[in-house]
């Protein structure tokens, strides 16, 4: 791809490093409740909310 003169911009492939598969947990069985932007009741099973930052 990099040797092709018609291709001037090359983009590296993105490699997913997250979990391959997770066990589905029905919403009724989820442990932690969170507030949603609309004020509706929501659920999450996040371990550490700071982890995603």
C-alpha cells in the first residue's frame, strides 16, 4: 500500500485491545445504579469510573 504512487495517505490498522467476549448480565441483575442525563434510572456494572478517562 505504501509503495502505490496513487495512494498518498496511509492509515494504520486499528487494533482492538478490549475484552473479546463478556457474559451478558440482564438489566434486572446489574448491581450498581447510576444517574442518567435525562434523570431516568440507569444501571452499570463498571468497576472503576475513572478507568475510562
